[in-house]
């Protein structure tokens, strides 16, 4: 229990009335930590902390890497910055040795500085100094990579998109832009063709593969030795939820993602109907929060790896990755989601990454400033993308084959689009052709009712025309519907076990499916998150039954 005498070691309480110090002490929590134990993590609710014994280090994740900022000893305080600014915790704090810390609630912190001019003056002096330190540190370390490459170079677009979706902060310099060209280092100009990536340690990579880039940036690309309890294939909302719950419930968990955590939802500019975010949340931010949670609970995350096959063995499965690595696991969660369907239009394939983009491609937003943008599709993703690009582009034209958006898009999005003066919706219209030499220059639209075609100037075309799934890597015995989506639970037609299948279990016992890849799924972020967490609950039951069966033999 915290006593007023414990707080006297802190200079903050010099000159503060005794009764006020006693009130703060009686309401403070007495927190004791072992070496390496976390006191708070970035993004947690803010508190005011006074170190009474031991040492506490502060850490911040910058550019995907965890860095120590400073450490605090007995008598020092920390936590006033987010409390004064009304924000969540800016830094994580962890014990360097056995430690004891007083945790003061926000209401008691504000009562202290309101009632005591002395404490308020001390906090004011430290607040400005610490805000300046955090600002300088973040500015100096935020950029993990600098990309030098032409806007209309597809390889450059792929690298930018990969880094953005993996939450790696980067700077992009386009040699064709005079303002950017002046900032390009001479050594980067002298290198060969293809995009150049300059890393924080001064390493320069010419046209690197995504895996090489991931490894250089410290992202995990190889599994650890040993048998996993669950392998999650796919890092969209369902996979991330399974990773969070698998790790938090003590299962040895690994998630495999071909591109970047977040999946298709991670490209959404804003999801406004997701529970708990009344102001909306971007798909990237939601994915980053979930990824941080999963890693906090010990789940491993592999990026730039694809699964080539999954083979049944007596006590589980063998997962084979591209590149030859294998993973042994007791269960599998298939959460591969769906991929945007390709645009079957003349000229489209030749201009991918050079004006034609699948999904929101938010890294292209600034380059659409003052330009004419077309969006194909009438679903929520198309609407969210159109709203986002409307903040930059001169005009955004949504092209849909149907009569209206009412059947395919949420009402709130339709209303928002109607409020944008630079957004137009053209129904009964498709793209017949896209053209351009080294980048997109025109789109030819066709009215489906009259067949009339019109050639129109275009600077960017974003495609949201439905989605397909890829499940051919799974065992042949695993049931799918005609489109390749996985049947689960009561929809399974052939089941060989004595027990009934779990609700999210496939026709191969021990393999579960969650999210958009599952046949008859709702195709919403919230439902995918729910299914990912439910899959882990069923896996616990499955593993318990497997253990009982082994003991009974």
C-alpha cells in the first residue's frame, strides 16, 4: 500500500500540502514488477507513474523497430504527456530490475495539478522538455526507408504498397518530379534501372524483392523450429483475430501472410460501421492494432511467404512453404480471404501499377491531386475508396453495371458520396478499354443498355469488381463449392468422424476455415473477426478430444 512517505522521494511533491499528498497516496495503486515485466504498452490507457524502487525503461516502436528512449529511477515520474494532451500512452514502459511503482489515476493527477501550483509548475517545466524530445526522436527515426523510383514504374508501386501495408514508414522520391529530384542522393542516381531503396543503415538495394526487403527491415520471413499448435494461413481480419486469441490462450501460434497483415480489408481507407470506432477506422490502422496485439501475446507472423501444400500426417499436418521451408502443426486455420477479380478489359494487364490499381492503393492518393480518377465497383470498398480519393482528385467517377448503388453499398456511404461535389456515379456503364503508352491516359466506357462508347481522359483507375479465392493448395479431400470457397460445419456433404464437425471445421478434421474464404460467410470485417476468434475456441475443443483419444489408445 502506498504511503505519503513513499511519495516524498519525488520532487514533484515538494511544497505540496500534506493532506493533498496523503489523498493522492491513499488512492494510488502499488504496482510491483519483475525484470522484463511490462508496466504499460504503447496505445494503452494513460496513467501517471512515480518510480519508488528499481528502474523503468521507456520504449517506442519507430519504423517497425522497438527502441529504448530513456529510463527512470526512484523519485522520477512519467506519464504526464499523454494525460495533459488527452491521448493514449505514447511509449511502452518495462522494468529493468525488480521495481515498485505508484500508479495514479487520471482524475487524481488532474486534481493534484489543479490544487497545487507547485506541482503544476514542476509538471509544466518537464512537459515541454519531454514533448520536444519525443518530437525530435520520432522525426529522426521515423523514416525506415527511402524509395527512389518513377510513379509509373510498377515495381516502384509494388514496393510502396508493400511497405505501407506492413506499417513501415518510408519516403518516396520520384525522379520525374522536380521537387523530389533535387532531394535524391547522387549515389542513388548512379545506380542501374529499377527502383532504389535506401535503408536507415545506409544500405542501398536496387529493385529488391519483397522478401529481401522484409528481411533487411527485420520482418520475420522464416518459421521457428518445433511443432506449432495452430498455423493460420492468411493475415486478414479473420487471421489476425485467430492470431490474437491463439496467442492469448497459450497456443503456439504462427500466421503466414503472402503480402501484408490486413488482407483486403487492410486497403480500406475508412471503415465506419465497425463496432467501437464511432469516428471510423482505416483498414490499415485496424490491422496494425490487431498485429500488435497478436505479437504481444506471442504469435509469430511470417510475411512474403506462400503456402504450397498442406499434407495430413498421423498427429497433425505438414505445411510446405514456397522456398522449401516446412512447418509441423497440430491444426490449421484457413483465413486466406479473397483477392480482387482481375479486370478482363483490353489493355488493363499492361498498365497494372502504372495507372490501373486493384483495391484502394492509398499510396497513390497524393499523386491523384487535381487529376481525374475512375473507380469500378459498387460495393463498400469501392465507396470507401471513392470517398478517400475525393479528398485529393479533381473528379472521381464511379462506374457500375447495375441501376444504382442501393443493392450493393451501405446507405451511410451512399449518402456520403452524394455530399461530395466532385464524385459522380454512372450506372449501367462498364470499361471497354484502357489505353496509354507508359502509363494510363484514357479509359473507354460503354453503356450496357445502348452500347455507346466514349473515350475519356483518365489519370488513375481503381478496380473493385468482386473477388475470388485461392484454395488449390489444400488437400483434395477438403470440400469446396463450385467457386472454390470452403464448406464448413453443417454444409459439409461427406464427414467420416463419429462426432459431428465443429461449426467452422472443414471436411478434413483439424483444418478450420474463417472469414471470406468460407462458403456462405457474411463477407464483413466484423463477422470475419468473430469467426477468427471462434475458430480458436473450436481448436481448443478439437485438441482436447485428440488428447483424450491418444490417452485411450
